[in-house]
C-alpha cells in the first residue's frame, strides 16, 4: 500500500515574478504566427508613433503630436487583437469553463466598433469641413501621410501575404485532397472570388488541425478568407455541409478586425495623399472633406459584416452555417425509434467554427436510450456540431 | 403535377401577382426616366423664357408648335372617323378648359419657380385620385395610403410655411412692369386679397390647378373615346386651343410692346420645350402606361422628375451651366432666382415618398399566394406565415404599441422619460441657437443629439431584450442588454480617450475660450443630467448603498464653487441624490472602489443590468462634463487661469475612464461565458451534491454561463451506474442545480457502456468527418441515420 496524496494547491502562485510573466507572454506571442505578425506590426506602428511624437515635440508642431496620438489610438486595435490572440490560448479553468476562446470574437467586435466610431467621427468632421472648407496646410501633410501609408502597406502585406502566398502552395491541395474527395476543386477555384474562397479557407483550416503546427496553417486559411471578405461583404462564411475542425490558435475575427483596421488606415492615408495632391495642384479645397467622407463610408460598409457576425456569435445565435442543416437533423432525430419529441434546441457558436448544442428529447419509456443517444450524436456530429448535450426525458405515461 | 407543385413552392411568394420580368421593362423605365428629366429641363427653360415672353403668347406658341407636330404625326383629319358638329363643340369646351389649366399652371410657374412647380403640379392622376380617395371617402385603402396622404399634405405645408425664399419678399412689391395684362393683374389682386405672399399664392394656385387638371383628365376620358383615341384628341385639342388663343394674342401684341429683342434666338429653346414638355412626355407616358401598370409608371416617373428637378434647381443658376445653356440671355439680376431652401428639400423628399406610397397598388385583394390548382380545378392558395397578418401596419398603432411596451417596464420607462427630457432640452437649445444665430449653441445642440444616441441605444436594448426567443436566437435576446452596456462603455472609453488627448494638447497650448455663453447652457445641461442621474441611480443606489457618503468630503473639497449650483438642485431632489450629484468625483472613486472589491457586489444587486449601468455612466459622464465646464469657466473668469479648462477635462477623462472599467469587465466576463461569479460558490457546492447523488459516478464537461439577466444556462455530462433509472437522476440533478440558480439546464446521462462506445468513437473527430464526407459524396447517407 503506497500512500496516496492529492496536492491540489500545487499551483499556488507564491511569488509574483513580473519578469517571468513577461517573458512567458513574450514567448507565447512569438510561438504563434498570427500573434507574432501582430506583435511585429504593433512594434512598427508604435515606433512610428514615437518617432512622430518626439519629432513633434522637438519641432513643437501640434499637428504632429495630435497625429501621433491618433496613431496610438490606432495601436489599440492591434493591441486588442494581440491580447485576444494571447488570451484565447489560455487554458480553461474553473471559472471560464469554455476557456478564453471567445476573446477573439470579442476582439473582432471591439475592433469593428472602434472602426465604426472612427468612421463616424471622420464623417461628421468631413461634413463640417464640406460646409466651410478650412485652410489646410498641405506642406507638412504629405510626408507624414506617405510614411503612414508605407507603414500600413507593410501591415497589409504582412497579414495578407502570410495568408495568400502560402495557401496557394502545395500542401494545401495535398491535404484537402486526402481529406475530402470533392474539395480540391474548391481549393483551386477560390483565388479571390468571394463565394468560392470560403471553401479554400475551409480546406486549409482543416489542414491546420491535421498536419503540423496547426496555428500556422490555420492562419493561412483564415488569411484567405479575408480576401473574400474584403471584396464582397461576406454574408455567410461557411457553407453548411462542410465540416471543420477549429483552427484554435488563429482566429478569423481577430485577423479580420485588424486587417480591416489597417485597411481603413491605409485608405485614410491614400485619401489624405490624394486630397493633398489635388489641393496642391488644382487648389480644390473641397477635395479633402469629400475624400474623407467617402473613406468613412467605405470603412463603415466594410465593417458591417464583421460586426453582424460577431454580434450574432456573442448573442448565442444559431450559427448561420447550420441554419440549413438543423431542421433536417431535427427531422432525422425525431424519426428515430422511440423518440416522441424534440424540445429546447439551442445551438450556438463558441468561437470560429466551434458549434455547441443542447437538445432535450422526449422518448418512450421502453426506448433504447443508449442507441438514441449515440444516434443523435452521430446525426449532429455530421452537421458539424462539436459538443452536444442531449438530455433524454421519459414521457410520463 | 408534383413537379409543378414543387417548383411553385420553390419560387416563393412571387405568384400572387403576375409580373412581367424586370429586364424587359428596364427599357421602358429608362425611357420614362429620361423623358422626365427632359421635361424638368424644359420646365426650367420655360421659366427663363417666361421672364421675357408674355404668358399668353408663350402658351399660344407652345400649343401651336405642338399642334403642328402632332398634326404631322397623327393626321387627325385624314384618318379616323369624321367628327360631328356636337363633338366639335365638346372639343372647343375641352380646349378652353385645357387653356385655362395651362394658363394657371404656367402662371404658377412664374410665381414660384420651376422647382416648386414641378413638385406641386406634376403629380400623376393616380396619386391625386388616391389622395382624394383617402381624404374624402371613408375607405381610403388602409393605413399606408393614409400615411401617404399625410406625407403629401405635410409636403404642401412645408412648401407653404417653411420655405422662406428671399425672392418672394421682393416680388411682393408688385413690380408694375412685370405683368401688364388684365388677367395677370386680376390674378395678382386675387392672390393679394387672400393675404398670402405671391410665392405662397403660387403654391395655392398650383394645388388648385393640379386638382383641376386631374378632374379635367377624368372628364375628358369619355370624349377621347368618342373621338377615337387619346392621341387624336390631344392633337385636335392642341390645335383648337391655339385657335382659341389666337385673338387674344393678336390683341396683346397690338396693345403692348414686347420685351423680346429677337424672336429668332428664342426658336431653339421653344422647340426644345415643345418637344420635351408636351410631345415626348405625352407619347412616352402613353407607351409606358400600356407596357407597365399605371401606378408603377407613375412611381418611377415621379421619382425621376422630382430628383432631376432638385438637381437642376441646384445647378441651374450655377455659373458653369450658364455657359452651357443654349440661349444667350440678357444678364439678369441674380436675386430673382428662386433659391433652394431646406423646406423645399424636405418637401421634395416627402413628395417622393408620398407619391410612391400613394401610387403603390393596394394589396387588399391579395391574401395568399397561388400555389396551383387542385385536380378539380379550384385554385389553391398558400397562406404563408405572415401573409395573414402582413398588412402594412398603421403608424399610430405602431407608435402606441411600442410606447406601451416601453412604459411597461421600469428600466425602459426611466430611459424613455429621460430621453424625452434630453431631446426637449436639445431642441430648445437648437431652436434658440437658430433664433439667435449662434453657432456655438447649434453645435452644442448637435452634440447633445449625439449623446442621445446612447440613450436611444439603451432604450432599444431594453425593448429588444424582451423579445421572445426565436428559432435563430434560441436563448432569446436578453444578451442585447449586455451588449448595449458593453458598447456604451466602449463608447465612453473612446470619448474619454479623445478628451484626454485634446486636453493634453491644450495643456501645452491653452487656447483662449469665449466664456460668455457657456455658463447658462452648461448649467441647463447639468440640471437635465442631474435629473437623469436621480432617475437612474434608484436602481444603482441599491448596489452601492452608503458608499457615496464618505466621498462627499471629496466633492466639497474639490468643487468649492460649483457647490452653489448644486445647492439648487439639491434642495429640489432630496438628500441622497444630492449626494450623488454633488460629488461626481467622489462617485467615480467609489465606483472604482467597488470594482476593487470585485464584481459581485456591483453586479449582484440592483446593478445587474449592464444596459442601465451603461446608460447611467453615460449620463454621469455628461454631468461631469458640464460640471467641469462650469468650474473651469468660473476659474477662468475669476482668476484668469486658462489652464483650468484642460486640467478639468484631464481629470474628468480619467474619472470616466476609471468608472467605465468595472462595467466593461463585467460585460466581458459575461460575453466570455465565465461562470457567473455571484453563484460560483453555490455552483461548486451544488456540483459536490450532484456527485453524491446515489448512482452518479462522476460528471464532466460542466459548463455554466449567464446568458442574460434572467437566464442562466448550463450543460453537464453525467456518468451513472448501469442499473440506475436515468430519469430520476436527471430530475435530481436539475433540482439541485436549479437551487443554485441555473434555470436552463440540460443533462446528458451516460452509462458506462455508452461512454466507452462514445470515447472509442470520438477518438478522432476527424475520422468521423472524413467518413461522413466520403459517405455523403457517395450518396450513401440519404436513406438512414445509421453509419456505425
């Protein structure tokens, strides 16, 4: 007889070591491609903002200082994305039984909201300026905005290249081939057409889980689907008959939000450059407000799908991708022998591609519960529901 | 038969009305739109011409020109049956009437300008008939038509009252040279007798002539049948009216000297007007009316016409277009142009809306959609869901219903009252600002309006959270409250950030602020917001209890001067609220303090509702803002400390920031599906109890989360021994967890054998996936549920 002991309080954080914690965060940031990208871009952005700020203070130019503050504000989006991508990888604990995966959705939502705010402010300012165009000093405007544009272009390049270049590579096809019979075609055809691109995305995020470092490939798949999103306000990103495993590390929402933010910034700089040129060449003072209004409208429109999707997830909406499949599933479950009725079906999205559902079945007293349970699980697993809770009640007779 | 049936079902509800595919109609619609734009152009052109040409001469030329062209096209004399003498007499009457109507119409044009004429006079008969039907008969065609009629009337009133055109004041001086015939003089005096300005008289005149025109069109329908087609009638009518007008024109040109220098330069514009206003429009409308149904035609036509009129009115007097215009006009004084005012734009929008509503076909007869025919040949209708209830809802009833809903519950009622108060204050401010022409007040008013958006959001969330659960949102909409609180909180954060940034820049470089006007406005805003705080803090105060008391000192020491302002509201609103209002700083602190203790007390009691907390914080932030403004104003005035303003705002921004954090934290926790902290302990003990239930081996995958204020959802897997009755276990577990507060629970009971089965099965989710995919591709799954 060996003595057994349980050490529950083993993990007590006795010493709070900031350095250790920081390095831990740092490592976890660098371990994943998405967050690494985010982090580097954040650094780039921050350094640009600091350079601007110090230069502004040095040359005592108020405009530069306020612009740098604006840059800091922009960085919050990146920061939110980064934080979410780190947080969402935390283990689940007693309090957060599902883990922190929802952080990604939340980050996407917050980013979308911030963008909407920004767009609104820009728009109102544009209207104000359209009514009485102010004198813009366009001599200093151009270099700063060009520099900002460059920084943002790097961002777009980083986030999109990561997705784009790789996902066309060999292994994407290879994998999807081995997985599904039909999905090769999808993988091919997606090169930038909205509706198809989602299939490509699927294929890849699968790979992510199947193959090696899942975060890596998962990211590619997601990076992809951005392409689709930008061009066409993506309505429903997934078709219902496809089943996916979650690419846990990298999430669509974070990246989408961040990418949208960067694109908005880029558009802003482009707009500023164009209007600065117009003002310099043709003295068209109205160009500036019109440009900014157009840009804010563009931002607003492009954010709406992201917002809609994330609000849907946060409100525990039935996943749109399951909309079609669920009634059929209900029907099949109800046709099982011994099942009288199906009550209280709740299906919702935990995070990207992870669906959770609960249903209650009313069965005959003499029904084979085990069989019904396993059949129900089968039915819904085929539809793509990852976690299912089936409560079987006996009909009172 | 079955094939047909299924295809019918798939094609949805489109079967109720037979519709010609849109692609074929596009041609006609484009044609119609182009014609309408041309017509608008023609009317604008004729307004310019009417400045130099006498109205009777103008109409004569118009009629004559179109008569010549129409005679050439229609050949009314050589074709068709012979016209009897009685018909000629009728034709003569008809022509006289049409002359009178076009006289009135064009006279209205000279009075109120082309844009307003187009808006008032060019309504299609369908619209006017529908309008009159609503106004003078009991069964107008449902609430939507009533709405349309109301819109129409509002639009006319807008034109009458809110359209202050500077030109009109000038015209009212009755320039003697302008109208020189007895007729125009008579009209002028008649309008002057009515006691309205010329311009408004023109509006009245145009409405009257619009009614006349419609009546005339209806009356002439019989004659057109007698004579043989409306086109023939139109041609003859133009000819006869030209003949009728001829003697008058001769007399006129003999007695008065014309202002026209050269008639030859007017030929081109006249030709264009004749072509676009009379001929092209007539033919295209005739074609479109036969190809499309009339209401649709009227709708598209009206929208195109009004929009093009608005655009033209904007650009007609623009210097660019002056160069493009065909006629080289004598340079006229710019002041006689009719300007585009806000009232006109509003009324144009209303006209467009009303004409599209009024011309839409009434849906009375349409109950369900035709599905097909039964074997006996009787038609089958499909009453799909809302076809039974889908009538256009009456607007007053809708308002009444939503008001009732709002007032039903405490939260939404509070928000609603405060919103009303806020809006009233805003409008007073706006009106006063417009009245005194003070830009500062106006912009502040708009800022207030923007603030109201937070309230509207909160109100909407409070309403929406009571919606019933649907198939899509299976847990109900309760989460909207949390989301709205979250959004409000974020919003405040952003505002605080911007205020912070701006005040930092102002600290570096304090601007000179004009303080005269600020104080009354900010005191007013402060009072309004104090009321709001009182209203909302009822719920809030529960959560915080006496914690505001110690912070009173804080408030005192900080805001020495502002105290007097508070004293006022203090006496009005009772003690405890005064405490609140007093020490905003203090309140913010205590709030932060609560968060330090942890969310449970903050969210457990009355402050559970994140939505209300968000709204409350927003109001609080506004109050802080006005307090800050007042303090800094006083400081600046008394001591000339310009730096007081940015420092105040810095302080306030920090306070807002701190006070929002707990709200955001709570909302985030809910959204991240955390186990609700306030029931965490109970849950743990409940789970222990569950494990002790007889027959239960263990549990796994237990998830509990708060969906909304009222719904606590939970799921759990139980492993039980082989020989136990599952139903009993389920009931026991449900009861235990319900005691702990979980009211939406689902328990999956697994016996050991099943667990092994499942764990063997679910070793790879991917394998199952791959298998199902392959099966599906082989069409293997169609028949059954079994794959294993």
